[in-house]
């Protein structure tokens, strides 16, 4: 079965909004380390890690052995109606790592579910459906999580269970302007005047789909102060930033010296197996009345995968590798920025790095050129991601195990791709 045939079948049976990368989509069939092989035998360095999910890369022996041991018991799934040893051990570890006093942990299957649960708890706790969120944010694909996502194009429904007040992320304005307000804190306070008290302030320490922008620390601290004064729950969406990916911190919120009431997580915790969840103050999570379960959340297999992933990250000091490798890669992105006029604003934390593609004469975003850059990278053996407010951001996030040699190889490909994908109005 060729990728072309599979793509035709994909389009026939999946919704059209389930998009794929590349004019001729890629079908990975095997992988090892940081290298993926497609159905046609081509090899690629994976510098997007399944959207920041394959934290360890591929074919990690210790990880496989842990999964094999669990599968050998014959139990991959039971449900939260029963006691699950791996689930309790993982919850104990996460509660301790979170630093949240008297923390409780609830497991789900994705970042969307995790954020839904956090917002459910916040509304139950406060009796309010008013949420503060940031411009250019992304928190998931459900009705509730899209409602609090500030990224244009990612809120498909005009309906919302929340009243949402958007605050500037320090780069854009809540009214859609491409510049922040002169005083974002005063702007937020004015927007909150005469409104019901907010249930929650939800923030990404580094905005993921929004283009790996890091909101200013002082701004987030001021927003947190405003939220606390009004009795709101501070929710830190760590779906993309946790587990040392930012290099300088285990949790992304530590970059900003925030003290969240609730942390949400998913993606990289289980190296590709579906697992998400919420860590929060017990009084907040226990404010949800009645009973609840999660059929698949926190399964024996997924929790075993998470424990093995966290062990590997800590045993191999991958947070330090993320910081060191990320600094080297960011240096290379700055060099490419200086060499290619259509590349702009290299940035990021640890192994969450990005650079924008623009028309250098008009200074405008160039999303078509960004897509061409991603295509050219693939043609030369490198997989990277797209994102940003205008779809013109190249997102680069390899597994935490990436090596210096692989960064050197990826940089050469990025340079080659930049020379072949400049906007037509730009000098090649």
C-alpha cells in the first residue's frame, strides 16, 4: 500500500478538518533513536517528536521492557473502577514533583481532557463560568477548551459554555491587533471591571501552537496577582512544557516563578502512549460534586509507560540535555536568521524552538513560504512543525535525547531548505 493510496482512503473516511502535513503525506512505518523511516524507505530526523510527545525518541530498550512486563501480565486495561498500582505510584510521584500542597491527581487521555477537567473543577469551586485566557493560546479541541483558546482559526464554534476575557500575551491584543496594549495589565483590569469574578486564569508558560512564544514573566505574575485577588484558580497548562523540555525547569511555570493551583499535563509524559491529567489542590479537585470515572484514563499500560519515561528522563539527565542541546540549536537558528532575510525572531526555551518566515521587504508573515520550508526540510530528511498566529512559524522540538551530531545535521538541512524556500519577493 503506497502513501498515495493510503492518503486517498484517509480523505474518504476521515473528516476534512483532520489535516496532514505535506503535499504527499508521510506514512511512518518504523523508527529508532530520532530517525523515522517511511513506507517508501526514506529516512528522516524527527525534530517534531510527534508534536512534542515522543520525549525519549524511538526504540528505547528500557521503555520497551517496561511495557513488555506489563503486557506479560495480560492486563493492558481495567478502568478506574479498580485499584491500579502503576496509577497510584505515578500519582504519588507527580503530586510530590508538583510542589502543590495536599495535591490530588486525576488521569485522563489527552491535554484537551486535562484542561476540560481543570476548568470543570474551577467552575465548581467558584460558582462562576468566567475564565481569563491569553491571546494566541491553545488549550485543546473540545467545546470548552476551544472556547478559552485565543489563537485565531482554532475556535471553530461560535458557542461557548464560558464567558471568556482574553488578556494580552505581551505580543498581541485581545481586540485582534498585532501589537499589545500600551499597558496590558491595565487593559485586563479594565476588561474585568463590572464583570462577575473569574473562575480561572489559564496560561501556557510557553505558548505551543501559538509559535513557542514565552510571555513576559512580569506580565504573567501580574495576571496571577489579579486572578488571585478575585478568587480565581490559576491553571498552568503544561501539556507541552513539562518534564524538562524547557531545559531550565522541570515545569514550565517555574520559568516564571508562578505558583499554580492546578497543573495540566499530557503529551510527553508517556513517550507516545495516550495519557493526560490534572494535578491540583485537593480542595479544588474535590469541589466537583458527585462521582466520576475515566474509562481509559490512567490505564495500567499508560501509567507504566509514564513511569518508565520519567525514570529515563531523570536517570539520563535529559533536562540538562534539553538545556544544552537547545542552547546550541538556538545559536544555530540565530546564525540562520542572520544569513537569510526571510527568517526572523529565532526564540524558545530548551527544546521548544521556533523561527518565523516572513516577506523581508514587506515585513509580513509568509505562511506559504513556511509551508515550502517544511516541504524542503522533508525532501532533505528532516521533519519539523508549523504553527503561529499566521501559520508562518517553524516549530522545532526534537526528542529530549537528541545529540549534537543530529543538531549539526538538522542545521545543515534547515540552511538548505531556507535557500530553496524564500518568498518570491525575497533574494534567494
